[in-house]
């Protein structure tokens, strides 16, 4: 799983440290946990855990503190320091990763201490808990991006990118889910539209699978891309080499954001900031709410289990449809 981090046994400069544990014993416990947990977590989760615990270990080393087992005072000092440098959501994730590291090593969890909870609350009051929302790519932006790409019958890269942005908008999938799509899971309907099976997603780690709808114009772009590339099976979205030949391996997840940004530049979109791989997800959710669809319908389309994020994406639209707006209309003020 890659959970082992840099183990240090430096003495703690302040605060009460837990009793020291031999490094070979810690290493054995972490290795055993990694073997047991292999395949139980998404790759992104594993990468984030490894990166977060490395940040904590490096900070502890630089500040002459013990990272494992860590004292609650050390975690508080780390949170206070990181809250000056990182977004609150990132600091909260660091705390979760530190807790996971101690559970894996079969050690008491320092993050359960009240002083740690108070440190997070102090950060939230100082910085706020509101997260930056990805720049939305609404339907009008998608259409401009597809036109700007202007894929023709001799441009596999353009055909792929037009298909990718169209599928991303229709399905509201995350980047890891987009690059995990398979050609054999695509099915065309009589009306020209289609469906595709998403075998695994962030909210479906046990791979029960879910079916997503593709509109006729999206299906046409997907089929144009597949036909030109002579692709009949395997990953739907792939890298394309300099000779215009498709790879046999899936497109890298980080390439999705790069492609979206390239298309936005080609379309000369006036955005407040560059789009991210989440932008089609936000834009489609906003368009659904703007069209009058219910929150429950949008949640189903985007595979959200909580109404919180959907409401956040469409909070300005929902405000314009809320009780205050209705009252203003009744009072002939709107």
C-alpha cells in the first residue's frame, strides 16, 4: 500500500511523547498492514496517504519532533504551522492521514485528543471552511470548446479530446473514472444516444458499477474517434503518439485537466481561473439545477451520496429560486 513513511525516533522538543517503539517493530507493523490492505483502497487514496505522511515526517524532522508515535502536542503544532501555508481542507486531510498512519502501526491515535480538535476548530475560525469551487464548464462553454477543437477525419487527437470533454459533461465523472472507461462497456441506443458502464468510482470502491447516459451528439463524437482510431476494445481514452497512433494504455488521469485547459484556451473562454478536471462536473450540475431539475436528480446523475456538494455547486442558482426570491416576487419586488 505504500503506507510506510520516514520513521524517526528523534526526541520531542516539547509536549509529552508516547513511549518510544523500536523502529524495526514499527516497520514490521506497517509492512504487515500494507500487505493486508493491498487492493482495499483506491490508488488516489494510497498516493495521498503516502504524500501526507511524508510531509508530516519531514516537518517533524525539521522541528526535532517524533513523527511516530506522535504526541497530540506535536500534531497540534503541525496543524498550527500548516494552517499558515495550506488550505484548510488540505490540513484536515493531513490530520486524517496521521491518524491512519497510527492505526496502521497499532499505536494510540494522537488525533483523537481534544487539543487536536480545538486546533482544527481554531484554524477553521481563522481561515474559514469554505473551499474554492472548480471553475464550471457549462453547456455553452462545452459547445465552444468542441467547435474550437474543430476535429476532422484526419485528427485523432482532436477527435479524442472532443469525445472526452463531451463524455465528461454528460456523465459528470471524475478524471480517474473517465480514464477507467472501457470501449466494450459502451452501448448505442436506437435514438442515437447511448450508455456506458462505469465499473468503479470514488463512491463505489467495491465495483458494483453504474450506468451513465450519453447524448446522441456525444455518441457521435465517441464513434468518430473510435472509428478513426480503429479501436474496438480496451481503454476508451488513450494517449496519442506524435505519429497520431493511439496507445494501448489508458490516458493518464492528470492529462484530463491539461486537455480541458487546452480546449478552453482554443475556445478563448473568459474564465476567472483555468478549468480543472472537476469543471465539467460542476458545470453539468449547475446546468441541471438551472433547468429546474431536483437536487435528488442531480445527486443521482453525479453519484453524490450527500446533498451538500450539489447544493454548494448550485448555491447561487438555488438562492435565486429560494424563499427570499419567491417572497420578493409576491411583493412585486422581483
